[in-house]
């Protein structure tokens, strides 16, 4: 049996050895177990922080271990092969980009400069440019960045947030479905702030961990999502670096537009974040997936 096939087997653990126990948002080590298995039926311990409500792998892989995983097993685990997006896929991605731009555009000056943090194949950048903004991006995935730069002629760097740099500051910085893949979200957001004009805005969007679990239980969890944000843990992330929300989108995804400014007291935000997870034990999360399947089979979803 080939090694990648073996790695994809159910009930085996992911091949990541090194990790740490502290929550990357509040540094507490206590957590409540939420699931011991993920949507591919592989063993994966995930918990919710009993201080700040952030969901995380336990232990959380170190940056080095995660990078090693992405460099080796990620494609095999997720059967990922880069292909230039088809026209229909591109149109779907452009259709998703449009309402995202509509939400942030009200906070941007006409013609303002926008940075997309983790821009994939660049459809949000294209959408911004078409609306008269001047957008750039960066993307750690070499294939995606190359496609955006060479095929779409967009201003896109290949690189990780730790390594890229830009001339001048941006009026708006966006990051869609990136922060759930990180292990140090505070450092990433702090770095983002160094690229932002004093009155600029930051728009973060991730899957909504609570809505996912309410719907599908452990089947909403998977290895590539090292962190799980909700309405209040995302607010807490912003507050940690001096940001306050000016717009909130709370549905299957959690989206928040932030500006620099006085946040609510951290204890208050943490209490709201803990309350979101009231009643969610590992037993309940594990039982939710069969319930989801039954509801789906009987057309109740
Ligand atoms: Zn925490």
C-alpha cells in the first residue's frame, strides 16, 4: 500500500508529532473536549477553550509541524491537485467575491488600495479592480499565486504572511477563509496592522465553528482547520490587537469588519464567547452527525 493511501485511512492519526497545549488567543491551557474524530473519521482531538471560547486542535500543531504537514501529506489527505479554475468555477468565485466587496466598500475611500491576505487564485482582487479600487494580494500556494500573477495579470506575491512586504499602506485588508488554518492568529493580525492606514479597515471571514457543529457535529471539523472561530472569539481576536468591529456577518461563516478603536472589555467578550458553547460536550458533538444524516435522509434539511 502506498504511503499516502495509508495516511488517508480512517481511525488513524494525522502525521503531526509536535504541538503545544496553550490557547493561541488567551494562553490558557484548560479546554473542554469537543470531538475526538473529524469528518474523514480520522482521530483528531479538538477542544473549546474554557477561557475564551476559541476551538482548537489539542495539542495545537507548531508552525514547523504544520508546515511540514502542508509540504508532505496535505495534498494526499485532501486529494488536492491544482488546476487552473474552469470558467464556471471562476464565475462562482467572482459571484462570492462581489457581496464581500459590497460589505467592505462602504468603509473604503474611492480608488483605495486593498490587500487580500491569502488571495488564492485572485478573484477578490479582480472584483476590487473592476470596481475602481487598486488591489494586491499574496498567497503561499505557489500554483495559485503563479496563476493569479501570470494568467490573470494581477499584483500577487507568492509567500507566507511572515515573509511578504509591501510599499505603502492599504485602506483595507481582507482575509477570507485563512485564519482557521493558522496557529498564531494574533501575530498574523498584528502583522496585518503594520500594512494598514491609520483609519483603514480589516475584514476577516472564516467558517462559523458553532454553526458547523450545530448542523453536522464532528463532520464539520477537519485537520486543515486548526482553529474554529465564532461571533465572539473573532471579536476577541480583534480586541487583542486593538481592533473593534464595525460590521458583523454571523451565519454559516463569521465575518467581521474591524477598525482601530477601543474594544469592549476582554472579560466581557470572553464571557459571551464561552456562552456560545454552553451545553456542547464531546458526547453531543459526536451524536450530532448521525442526527444530521437521518434528517438529510428524510429531507428535513
Ligand atoms: Zn483561549
